[in-house]
C-alpha cells in the first residue's frame, strides 16, 4: 500500500493540485497561471510517507504552503509571482477524501484566486499496484474579470511500487467552456535519512517527471495589404505640398476657395489634404515612410489560436520531508524545463523554484 500512503501524503501535506492549458496573450498567460499553478503542486510528482503501513484511521488535516514561483505547464511567462495556499482536508480510512483549498498569488489581481473543492478515492489493486480517482471544481474570485474556460477536472493515477520508490502515470481531463488533457509520468526514489529530534521520520524523494498534453497555442501570421486609394491620393498630395513654401500653400488655398469652376466635393477634398498636411507637418523621413507604405503595402499581424498536443515540460525535484506524530514539514527544490511547442511563438526558458509546506494532522 506504499502508493496509497504516497497519495495521502500528497493530498494532506502539499494540498496543491491544479492544471490547465497554456495560452498565448499576456492576459491569457495571467489567467493560465491562476488556473493551473502547477508549481504550487510542489509535491504532486513526489513520494513521501505518512505512515509506513496501511492507514487504519481517519484524519483531519490543516496545512499551509508556499512556492517561490508560480508556473503553468512549467512556464512562468516572465511573471514573477510567489504563491501561497491554505487548506483543510478530511481523509476516511476507507480511502475516500474531501479537500478545500484557497490560493493567493502576488502580482495578479485579485490576489486571492481560486478556491478549489475536491474529492476522490484512493485504492489498491495489489501490494504493488495502487490507483486514485479524483474530481476538482474551481471557484474563481467574483472580482476576476477574466474568462475562466476551465473550471473542472477529473483525474486518475496508477502507480507501481518497488523497493526504492515507485513509478506512476497520472491523467487529468480538464473541462468547462473548453477542454484540455494532461499526462504526467514520474519516477520517484526514496532515501530514508533516519530521525532528528522530534522528527521520527526524515526522507528524501528525488523525482524526475515528464508532462504531455494539449495546449492552446497562438501562431503569428503576417500578411501584407495594399493601402486604400484614399490613402494613396493623400500621400501624393503630401508629396506636392512638400515642394511648396508656406506662402505658396496659402496662395493655393485662396485659389481653391475662390475658384468656382472646381466642384465642391473636390474643393473640400483638396482643402482637407492641405489641412492634414499642415497639422502633421511631416519631416522628409516621415514622408519617405509614407511613400514606402504606398509602394509596399501595410503588414498586418494576426494571432491565430490552435490546439497542439506534445511534450510540455520536464521537471526534476528534490523534496525533503520531516514527520512527527502530528506535524509534517516538506521542503523542496524543483528545476523545470518547459518544451516549446512547434507553433508556440513565446520563448520558454528553464527555471528553478523552492517550495515549502507545513501541516497538522488530527486523527479520529
């Protein structure tokens, strides 16, 4: 039942479990960080030990945690945030559990967002194989003006326990107005460091994981459009007016105003071009740029959203757990290597961050 114990530990000690697709615009990136915050799941790939044997009691768990960087699928989009979470969990000895968690993030508004209600079941197929099923619903802050396309998640996990750790495969289906999929495979080792003071169990859990899934990526398409006839005629007028002195332009305006042979529509057009030229007063360089636009056209940038499936992230973590009868502390360092999808235009870079969690258990 080692894996079952592991999942209980992850549930009660870290309490951070969220996922969502990556988006491209800056506003959508902020939204993705709020909706996924996978760096807050500082131990969601990690193995630890709440008890070394099957859990025979029910318990309530109160916890608080923080992470030095908030990421989405391993990406922080150059948005420096610190994340905090508090939660309350109830675990029944049958394997069923309920959890309520709240999240705070710096450098976003509103800073408190979201609240997550989750429930699930932890079970064993044999002494070596175990599984979990879970559902999450995300309640977003009413002051959040963003469109939250993903508000629910169904997840399942299958793992195999071996003497020095375990291998696991996790799948999450996220849905709401849109849908997304996440697959996470991880390999976790277990190194027992003995005891220290009141901590009866100290363990190190080096972990390597890979995340794959579909992402809502944005492609930049650049097209060239020719300027309108009105724009071309205006620039041609600017070219003629640039050859005149101020006095000559005044003389031209008087001639247009007093010449009754010029149709009223053309007269108004001539006077509008002169007035626009005098208001802008283009320099020779600016006039040359206008003529370049007439000759070559105007480049139009269009961002096109599309779905793409691929490897999103590699991560390597080294968590340290210290457990007493009631209190548990976890400290972790994670190095994340996000993988840029082929049509993803925003550059991604590796990053490292620290996390910490403290919890208090109340057995029943």
